[in-house]
C-alpha cells in the first residue's frame, strides 16, 4: 500500500499505477518491464511539459512585475484607489 501511495504522490494516475502493479518487485521497485518503461517515459514527458509551462508563466510574471510602477507611484495609487497621501483620492470640483 505504501508503494501505491508513493507512486500516486509522484503524480502518476490511478490507471498508471494499476498497470504498473504487476511490474513491481516484492520490495516495491519497478522490475523494468516494457510497459512500466512506457508509462514512466510518458510521465517524465508530462513533467517536462509542466516545468516548461511553469517557466513560461514565471517569465511572464517577472515581465509584468518589471512593468509595474513602484509602490507610491501614481499608477500604484490609481490601481489601489488611493490619493497621493495614501488616503482616498481628493474630490475634484468642476
């Protein structure tokens, strides 16, 4: 049971674990059967793809962070609905 939990926590699907079960040795290691190699290769590909997506997201967030006005700047105050003193914006009479 511990081996199954470990496989699931590594990100393998329940279907993957069901297929891998016959490929497990008595001590819970994979015996290297061809199907287990295929499943693990597909899992590694999914992990690599996920890492690439996370890197793109991180780069996008860094880019957006670099484009933000510094705290206390007019852009920041407008976004937060604050006036220049940090309180509510002054009313403009017109």
